C-alpha cells in the first residue's frame, strides 16, 4: 500500500551549529516517518549581518536521516527589512525550493506547517500555486501579537488551512479568538523509550533532601527568579532546610540567576548544571522528587510531561500549556509570578508527597502524550483532507 506523502514545514530546525533548535519538530517528523513518507522543508532566514559571508554560505543541502528526507534552504531575511517586497521575494525563493522537493520527494499529498508565521505562510504560498491541502499546528506563545504584526499574512493562512491545531487548551482558545476559526488540540509528545531506559544519579537521589528541578532555556520568560525567591522564603522564613534546587539549562539570564542565588545566600541549596543531553536529563528527572515550572507564558512545556513520565508531580504557574496536564492528581497550579503562591505550592507538595502515585502519573502520560497516541491523531487528521 502506498504511503501518504507529507511535507513538514517547521518554523525552526536543528543544525550543526544549533543542534537543539527546533529539536521537537525533528523528533516528531522521525516519529511520523515510521508510518508515512515524510519530507521536511527547512527554510532558514539568515540575518542580513551575514551578507558579507554571502559567497561562503551554502544555500541548499539535502540529506536523509532516520527515514526523513530533509531539504535545507538558506536565504537572507530581506523581506522583514523591506516589507513592500516581502511577498514577491518569498514566493520566488519558496517556489524554487519546492521544485527541488518535488524532484527528490515527489508531490506531497498534504503539508503540515508549524506555527502560522513562518511555517504556515510558506504552506499557504505552496498551496496557493500547487493546490495542496495544508494543516497548521500553532506553537507561538504570543499569538495575538503575531496576528497584530502580520494581519494580512495571518488572514490568508487562517482562511485557507484545512485545519488548525494547537498544542494546549489555552493556546487553542487564543487561536479561535484571534483567527475566527475552529481549532483542535493535538499536544506535543514525549519519547518514553529513552526515559524508561535511563538510570538514577545516586548522589542526588540519596542526598536526604527534597529535590526540585527545573529544565529551561534561561531567559526572562522562564522566570527562574520566582523559584529562587520562593526557595529563599521557604529556607529563611519557614526554616525548611531539607530542600535542594537543581537547574538544567543555559541562556542570557544565567548570570543574573547566579547573582541572585549568591545575594540570597542560597549557594548551598542550588546547583546549576548548564545544558545536558536528553538522556542525561532523564537521569536527573528520575533522581528528583518534583519538577517546577515558573514560566510567565508557555504553549506546552515538554519538560513537564517528561517529568511526569518519570512519575514526578509538577508544580507550575498558570502560564498556559501546563494547565493542559497539571491537575490535582499530577501536581499543583500556582499563581503566575507570585512568590508566596509558589512557596506555598512547593510546601504543599512536600507535605503531601506520598499522596501522589508515581505509577498513575506516568500512566497518565503514556495514555495521553506518548509517541504512538500523538502520531495516530496526526495521521487521522491528514487522512481527512487527502
């Protein structure tokens, strides 16, 4: 039986220089490739600062990795600088790119674009000329800002997409409100195989502390100072000393986070590890008691599902995405950017830790967010429109 041919257009995708950028899109494409014929069109817009290196930049490359046919295209971001020529320039580049896709992959049956801008816009341009149906999964946290900034582009993408999906319930409501069309929820998935095969870190597991962990790109929207200030309250106001905070990640906020930890005399209660591989992250999760999400806004937050797959309860701010999966059986939701609420949430989990059933939490993830469950939902969506 002929496999359905699906062209995936991500907004970002991993490269040799940035191997973790857009890694979810790569993993999902590889998961779908177990059942479908999958190609990825990675159209990367480069900063005009790189124009001086124009002759040294490889504009096109093609590779097959884990059964995914991947087309990498590089072009300079002229359009965002000169909006009066954005459509004509992008159409020229995109149609040239798509002709290469056709030559190696054939004509897709359907396109799956990620985010309205930029992936959805590229899908719309291709669909407009070649009459191929497309579906869009929205991931962008600040959806209203996206629509306000690019109203005409967004309107065309909204109007012509066969279906819109969002990765969480809160984002779904935003999409419906600002696009004027219906939207379903198909969340991100978690790779349970690698998580189940990882081992614990004895030095953490057996340190006699209640170990809380956060996994983030260290930037303002992740609001790591909220956890640190809550920790300060627990230790220096409530005299709770049997707690330790483990932070995995790197980014522009790292120095200010380190300075805050020192300022509040919390160096003995916090450990920063920098970036870790997926396998290493699984080991850290299995060694801790609870994951804490402190973000100001999230569309999903995969680390929450990864923690729950290890049986950990999750404390999260009411920031959007985690509200899809954090409930009274899997953790606690606290007020956004509220130190007292975060401190009380951590304390509540510590006091009632034995009431959370690790097996039930991990089973909840397996039933709702496993690779097989999510890929089956997507394949069903594709087949509706071909």
